[in-house]
C-alpha cells in the first residue's frame, strides 16, 4: 500500500492498514512528516512534540515506512507506483495546500505572503527561533486578510514575532468563519479587527516592498449563495492602513499536480478529487482519497475519519481482488 501525504488523513489510513497486516509506505513531499499538524498549526495551539510527533511515531511502530522529500507528480507518479513499483493500491491524503489570492494591484510585492507559506516558514522551518536562519519577513505592522481559523493563527503568529497586527475582513463579526474561541484569543492578545473592510490595492514603495493597503468600507446586503449576507462597497469610503507585511488568508485548494499527472482521476471544478464518502474510492481503480484533497480545507477530525473510511474500503477492495 502507498499513502500519499503524512497529515491526519494519511497517518490514520496508514495506521489502520498496518493493523490489518498490510505493508504500508507513506510518501511525504516535505522534509518532515506530520502534514498540517506540523506546518499549519502553530505550537501555541498544538504542541508538535506532544501530538504530531507522537502520532508519527505510533504509525512507525506499526511498521509503516515514511519516505520524505518525495513529490508525487514529479519524483514519481501514481501510475508508476502501481505499474512499476508494485503497490496494490494508493491512498491520496495530500491535503489542500494551494493558496488563493485576491488578484488586486500590488499583490506581487515583497512582503506579501499566503498564510500557508507564512505558517510553514514559522512552524516547519522554525522562523520564530533566533538560532534558525529561516527567511521570513518580521514585519512591524502586519495585516492579515481573511477571517478563518488560519487567519487567526497567522495573526497570532505575527504578533509573537513582534508585529502590531490587524485582521481585515469584509463581513461583520457575526459572519467570521473562525471559531468563537479563536477570535476571542486574538482579541485578548491585542489584535485589531478591521471588519466590514475589503482591500482594493496593496501599496508598494519605490523598492518594491509593501508600504500599506488601500481598503474600502463595506455594508451587508441580501444573502448570497452561501447563505451569508453579501458585502457591498460603500462609495467614497476608501482609506489606507500603514503596514509593511500582508498575509493573504483566503482559503486553499488541492494542488493540481497529482490529478494532472494521474490518468483517469476525476476532480471537480475546485480541483478537489472526487471520492466516495463511504469508502474513499475514486474514479481510478485501486486509487482512494480522503481529507482536504477531497473536501477542500476542513478539520483534522474530518480528515482522520476519511482516512479510516478509506482504509476499510481499501481492505475490502484488496480482499475481493485476491
């Protein structure tokens, strides 16, 4: 069995298959296993040694092999794993690591990060420690655009790196997608919220670095297709916030590298792999998927549940094949 990705879905699937007696190899693109548990969630919310490292060691004790620095779609492909390397089935638990941006002027400036990159540099590459030479923008004034849990993580991380930090979100506090306790913690720590506010341009100095963001105030209109009230621009309400770093936290989608290099693997319009919720089966025989690669960015618990369901589906598939 091959498992792609060592995040919550991959670790759960690999562990369950190993318990059923299968020889399992996990292929991880980064240099350290653990997936979003390691690179996405800051230490102040999830102590790595206590949780992520423990889970990785548990699957290793079950006999699971983990190969890091293997990018499926470049180092090798799913088809090659099956036809050339002798794997009987593959589980894709590669997550949703492709960031979204607004497409506004100035977004290519130095000092603009996706939340994914910013958190990875801090969590996996330990930019918060002085004895690690990790390149990171230690901004004095940081704006985080977005209102989800990841935005709160990025803002609280920037704060810990010494920045005066702002959350910029286009709807009101009632519509913030982040959990109430995450918002509470961010406020408690002194993060300033610019609600009903939307960036229209990132302002750039003559050296190509961020010097501020131009924003417009919003008001809420009728509900849109998501059920939330649609934000509408208030004419003449433009203003600027002086910042030297902007972190875009607008959600993520699965990287299309795996789907584009795997013949017969169906995806939807968001590039999420189409898989049966009950057993993880995809459109390609012997290939299963689960977690954020299927649902888009969601919770650790849901990803673990998908990994468990896929392990049962793979076991049934291989039992019938034999």
